[in-house]
C-alpha cells in the first residue's frame, strides 16, 4: 500500500509553462502572458526575509501568475512554490498554516480566509490571493484553486509517514515536518510530529526517519553525547534525559526513532502509544 501511495505522490518536476497550462480559464478574467520565476538564489527578491525558511525545505522554484479582471483594477495573484519532495512542500505549508481556520479539501489540504487561499498538492505549495474584499472575487479564487488542484493530482494526500500517528486524542491539523534541528538540536533532523491532548494537558508524538539504521544510531550517539548519558545504545526502548526538553521516552528500530514529549504531565499510556506507532511503521 505504501508503495502505491508513494507512486501516486511522485510527480515529475513541472515547468512554469506546464503549470500555467493547468490554470483554468475564468470568464471575465485574463491570465497574464508573463510568468515571473524565482530560484533559491533569487527567492529573497520576492519574499525577502522569509526565503531561508523555504530554502530549508528544499525549495526549487517559484512561479508567479496573475489574473486581471476585465475593465477593472482587480487582480488575483497565484504563487506556486515547487519543492524537492511532497514531504518538504508539506513541511513549509504546515509551518505557516493556522491551527484554527476554514479548512477545505483542496489538494491534500487547503484553507481560505477571505480573498486568500493556500493549499498543498504533491510537491507544490500554492498561494492564491487578491487585495480585493469583493465576495465574488473570493469565490473566483476558490474555483481557481479547486480546478488547479484537480489537474495537479485529484488524489493528493499528506506524506504517508504522517499516517503512523495514532488518531486517538490527536489535535486536528497539528501535524508538522521539521527538516532540521528538531528540539533545537542540529543533529536531529527529518522529524514528523503531531500534537495531542488528554485531560486538558497537551503532549506531542514524533517520528524521525533517519534514512538508514547507521544514520539513526549516529543521531542517538550525538544525543547521548550531548546529555552525557553512558547507557548502552541498543535498539529498543530508550529514555533521553534532555535538560532543555525533559525526559523523552522513545524507541529506536532500524532507520526510525519515535517517542513522546510530555512536559505537561498528560496521563499518556506511553508504552501503548509507542507500540501503536511501531505497528503503523510496519
């Protein structure tokens, strides 16, 4: 099943012109002939100080299109950020989405606030907006997004690794992907997280995909070096005593490290949760 899902999500890199060809024709609006493009070296020209955050998630190219309303000054801007993988695109999308908003099933997920609509589909993070406060313009934006997302991939979904998180007690729309420096440690990378709540106390589950068993071991060796722990480092259940993040109960198996962050003292059945993730990883 995982192989099939991965195949669905893997799309070829799309050029700006290929992306433009997927944008719909909208009655009363004209899609500009010009396309602005930005690469990792020029992205700052478009989004200034926000550029490093995008580049962290393997940003490849930004394509910018504009719809101009006929006989009017109203316009709609389409920004399409293409990243190296669906996981990276999800990472930057999730880092910017609000926890509470008007979510919509556009692409893998989208949300709209007035004349601004953002959504995720495969390797693309798409932002559509207009300075107009006209309700009709907001409706046009919705239609553009729905049409465009369907042409990118009508079956777009979140990265499959997020499926390993148990559904019980999970806070909706809380999933994140931390590409680098998870928990503030530069040696912890490629971490998926989800937030949970139990008895009014929040906790977080995480899964690190190190890629290989050797890489996972190297991460933990550096972590144990940082915490000055001398316990034998073997696959299985571990407790990391991190002075900045508290005691972290986790498991290591192969390329994966997963665990629970529970500084708030939620009454979590930790062994049960760890085992549930282990089963989902397999």
